[in-house]
C-alpha cells in the first residue's frame, strides 16, 4: 500500500461536501443585510432545540460563554457558589465557573472511560459533567443541579438542567468561527441567557437591568450551523463507523494490550478517538508514539496533557490534592485521527503504523 497522509481532522473535506449549501446560506445573510441576532439565529435556535430534545436553545458567542452564563444564573438565582467537575478536560470548564464567582471541587475520573461516572450529592453545588471526547457521562443525580459541558457531544439529548455547547470549527457541529449555545427545558435559564448575552437589555433597546457583557452570536455563524445541523446525524454515524474500523484493527493486530481505547458507547459522537498508551513508558510512551506517527504523516493530538488541578492559575488552591486516574490519563492519553470523511484505508494505515511502533 502506498503511504497515506492522515490529518487529525479534515474541515476542507467537510466543507467541500456541502459547498453549495454553505454558499446559499452565506448569500442569504448577505442579501438580508442583517448580521447579528436576526432570522438565522432564531431559526437555528428552534432547530437546535428540536435536535437536542429540549424546549429552548439560545445561541451565544462561544461554549465558554454559554457555560459562564448558566453558572452565573445559578449563582444569582440559587446562591450556588461551588461547581463540582472533572480535572480531565479543557481549562474553559473551570474558568467559566471562576468567572461566575464559583469555587471548584474536583472528582476523579473512572480509569477506563476517563469520565466522572458517579457523583457525590451536595445541594450547595452544581455538577458539571463533561462528556469527554463525546462519550456520555454515566450517572446523573435526580434533583441535583446538573449543567452539562457538552462541547464534544453534539447530537445527544439533554439530560441536565442545561447543556452548554461550543461550536468551535472542529467540533461535531462547528461554525466558521466562534459560536456557542445553551439548550435547556428551563424557561428561566433561557430567558436569563437571552437577556444577559446582550448587555442585560430588558425587553427593549437601551433599557439595562444589570451588567453582563456582549455574548451574542452572529447571523453568519447561525446560518452555517443550520446547514451543518442537517448533516449532524450522518456525520456522527460516520465517525462511529470510523471508530469501529479502529476497534477491528486494534483487535486483529493485538494492539489492545499496548493502547487502551476509550470504551465504546452507542451515543458516543467520537469528536475525539482517545486511547491510553500503556507501552514503552520508560522509552517515552505516549510522546514517543506521537512523534513516531507524525514522522509517518499521521497527525495526533493530546487532549489533555495537564490535569486542571495542576494548572498554574489554581494550583495553589489544589496543591495537596491528587486524582490518580485523571493524572494517569493526562500522562498517557493520545488522540487518533477520527473524522466523518476518513477512509478505511487511512484507518488501516494508522493501525499498521501503531503496530510497527509497538513491535519495534
């Protein structure tokens, strides 16, 4: 077989597949001449709420801002001052709580899944489960305040009080720039986010009931998201097929003794296909494999190499804490290419290169 280039993601292929639809959506926005908070945003919110199994969806400027606004609502409405979340995720999850004036408590992840599968109940806290890499978190608490960080999990159904999404371009439902959203069954949350995203403007222009900021989504991003939303289920299923090809290659080549893939879940979106490298740790382990694959035109990622309780911004508050499973994931995790237009030939090439490294 000839050598194959395998990018980590391929947005060019994605956009080429819907070029005419994107062109029409962009033309529609340009012809209307309204570029912020218009018909496209309203239509996207209605369509996105339907897909997410929620009563309401509110478009905002980013996933970080989506989470911040919901956590801010919880602090103002319910007096909640603590978020409980995973130390294995992107910094924005904790940062959003800090911006909202909350203290962070961490819970270790399950070693097999990398997710926080069980929770301790505390009425003074909000639980922020992260569907890591697109794999749904297992257990929710009846009656507890649960705000999902669903930035990897577009297309799953709402289960908490609210779910917050990033629509960063590489996400399963990505814009052509920055965008985010909140989906919820709570009219209070939806109304609060709608008002807070526009400088706390209350019902009419230039009447402000508080201070918040500018967290609005623009018409162009909403129009693009509407196009991609029509293809989301198909693209999620395509990535699940790619993950199945990987698992077959892992099984056939005996790779599961060297690299432990995150377990499958039928609702997994496979925004990221992640595994833990448990081989050759004394020879560089994960980092050595990543370098080896890069030299053979296979792009890999490492999400996330530093657990959040070890981040300099909050280290002094968590210096005495240890979360062994999250630390194990951070030390060994690697992300393999997995995107909706990936071919079986490309997957086979990656598997062969991984086997060559493991066998050397």
